């Protein structure tokens, strides 16, 4: 497929996805997951509350003592908030993210394909696939986290003492790698719930669709991952944010990231299901 054909197909995929915006059920599932993530963030934000203090103390004890102590003091609490929250969000995502993305994918599928009334979406239809959705989430995020941890060490000498190279690394190289990884796994969640694939079958199907549509899939993945990467890069410089703004801005940036996640998940599931259906027809 030529680049022009890929771009035309992109417009078609986005048009079909945006037509589903009035579908309230999709937004309800995405909103529930937003509220779960926000609750985790709020617990860490308001950690001094007697209701939350015990569980937050238990969570921070899993990290280094220096970080745990720093988190308990102002403004260190906000400087370290993204670090503790990112890991907490990842832990919650292992259990819940695949489930809610799978629900959204099935609802998109019902809007794209004619389904018999007795086969309409219900929560029970997701349960047999839950373990494979968890495994899909673990695979995708294990690769992303692994790259995020290893790449800076691998390129340490190249990055040392060069602010320009660091900027290039953070804003170009790493986003490009993350986009490629997401493109490989772009269709896994939809494959699990639509075709009842196990995680290996879903991975195989996702890779096959990517190979048939590399440009389209890469651009879709880039659009999905762009805003989360921007938020992540901004909130990674917490010390500068605290010095130049009120420390509470970090909490609100993280909330903004969760709002963006709702939109990102809508686009991801909508376009992945639409392209997957077209490929399998």
C-alpha cells in the first residue's frame, strides 16, 4: 500500500471512529476506568488523610527509604508524585486496563458489524478473556518499561554532557521507538475480545495486520501515544515545575494526562477495531 493510500485509509478510519462519539456506552466504560485511575492519584495526592495514610505508607515502603521520606515532606511530595503514581497506575492497569479497553473494543465492534441481539455485549462475555487481556497488557508494558529503563543506560556515554542529545533522546528517539512498539501490539486487545484469541494468537494477529499496514498502523500508534508522551516528559521535570510554578501544578498535569487517556483509548480502540475488521473481512 502506497503512502497516499495509507493516508486516505487513515482518514477513513478516523471518520468511522469519530462517528461513534455519540455512543454513550463506550464513554461510560472509559470514564469508569478514568475514575479508578484518578482515585489512585487522589489517594497519593491526599496521603495525609487518615483514610489514605496507611495504604500510601505501605506503597511507598516498597521503594527506597530516601524516596519514601522525601514523599512525606512538602514540596518533595509533589516532586515525587509522578514517580509513585506511575508505578501505582501500572499496577492497577495490570488488573483493569485490558478489561476496560476490551469492553470499549467490543462496543466499537458492535457498531461496525451487524450483531444478533442475543450476541450483544455484556460484562459476562469479557470474563473468559480477562486473563488474556491481563497478559496482553503485561507484554505491551513490559517491553515499553524495559526499553525505558535500558535505553538511557545503553546510551549513557552518548548522552553525557549534551543537553541537545538529551532533548533529541527524550522527544524524538524514545517516542519513535515507543510508537514502533505500540504499532506492533496495536491490535492485541481487540483481537482477544473480538475473536476470542489467546494472547499468543492475538499477538500473531496484531503482527500480521501491522505487516500488511505498516505505515497506517505506525501513524495511528503515533497519534495515540503522542500526547501521553508529552505529558510524561513534562512531568518528568518536576523539580523545575516546582521551582517555577506552584507545586500543585504537578497534580493537575497528571489529572490532565488521565483526561487525555480517555480520548486516546477511544481513538485506539476505535481505529484498531475498524482496521482489524477490514483486514479480516
